[in-house]
């Protein structure tokens, strides 16, 4: 029988009222603390006794934050991505890091297709026009998805759901992924291609790859020129997968006729919980600061373009997906508190 350890103090950040009630019911016996905002330096003095920290994606759990929490033993982020956590420093401090690897595969895939359909049939422009009492069809002609080629960058769980949906539309499906599984390809009726060939052949491109140093600017100013003229591109993964400058240039030159974005490269200056504009924090490096400001300006160009649909990092946001996130987070905490093996622990790749 596994001996249960003393229950630690838990701190949850970026929580909504209904999530607070749900967590209270499921984690009885623990000392719970809830914050509706991100982890902030001003909170650190009150978190000395916290053993488990549970942030969402907007909290940057960096070295300074971790060093200021002497009793922290575990971070369980309520997201699949963990690039907002300094994993290297946490591991060095023997702080375990867990995530929610699977929760919204179908949820994000459905949102990606919502953007694809909106762009292919000009739904956003039609809605805006009819709201003004204008029922003309000028410049609203769309295109069928049937028979078109969709290129999926990232053939993981979300990408597989996108392929399944695309099959329903009778599309030709291409997938670019460093790991190839021909059994999956047969099951979901897709063909593996190199990234370059996928860009050349696809009428619709959708990104579902993780963000890391290897995938930073996976779509850039050089390879975006390979894209089939007139294609549309959708990104519901991470903003840093695409060079914002490349997107603006592709839109201006007509390489891309439509873009759907649920994420932006510098989204922390737009997608903030308070939904207010935030002044950039300069690094002190003139070249880096210039590039950062350029990206911020360019993403506002995208936001204001009628050929671009931007949603506020909302692809994950279904009731069912959020409950799955909470349930997995609760499981992570209970397993850790009972010294069980952590199924969702994030480890540094050697």
C-alpha cells in the first residue's frame, strides 16, 4: 500500500469561477489558493508554502519565479505546451513538471476547420457586410474544399483529427512530420510529404506542430515563397512557428489569399486576460528590440486585414476540453501527492 504524504498547499493561476468550484470539489483536503491573473512577482511573498503550482499558458514560470518559491515541488501546467516553463531550471531544482498531453485533439481540429471554412467561403466578410444591411455578392465568391489538397504540418493527435475531418470533405490529405507511421497514414488516408513539397502542393495549409527551438519560424521568408499561389494558411498551434514578416509579405504579394490565426508570434501584447494593450518590455538589445517592435506592428497589420481572421487563442476553449484539462491536472496532483509514477511528467530530452 502506498503511503500518502502530507497534502501540500496548491496555487492555481488564471482560473475562472466555475473552474474554482470544480477544483474545490475534486481536491478536498488540500489547501487551495486561486488567482484569476497570471503568476506575478508581487504574489511571490505570499507563496512561500506552495508545493504545487498550476498555471495556464500566459504565466511565464521563469528562473526568477522558480528561485523565489522555496517549497515548490511540482508544476502542473493546464496545457499541452510547456514552453512557458523553464524546464531546465525546474529540473535542476528537482521540481517535477507535468502537462496535459491530450485534451483537445478534436477540439482544436474543429476550430482549425472553422477557420478554414470561414476563409474558403468568406463567412467573416459576408457577416460583416450583412450587418451593415448590404446584401451584395460582390467579392464574396468562395471555393469548394472537395477535391482540394490540404497540407497538415504536424501529424500528431490533433493533425490526425484534422485528417479525419478532411476525409469527410473528400480532400486530398498530405502530412509533414519528422516521424512517419505508415499505419496511421493508411488509417487516416493521407500521404507523407516533405515540408517543401507540402507547401508547393497544398491549397490549404494548417499547422499542428509543437513549438521549440527546432520549429521556430518553421514557415519563414524563404520557404513561404514555395506556397502554391492562392492558398490559405491556418495556425492554431503556436505563433512562433511562423515568421510574422513572412506572413505579411505573402499576403501582400498574393501568395496567400487568406490566413486564419488563433495564435500570434507576439500575442502576449494582444491576448492578455485583461484584454488591454500592454507596453513591450525592452531587452536592452537594440537589434532585438527593433525586431520585436516590428513583429508587434506587423501582427496588427494582419489583425486589421479583411483577408485575415484572428481568434484570441480560443481553439482549446470548449466546455468538454476544459473539463478534460482539469481532470488530468487533478490526476497529476493526486498521483504526485501519493508518490505514484507521474504519467504526464515532462522530461528534458537528451
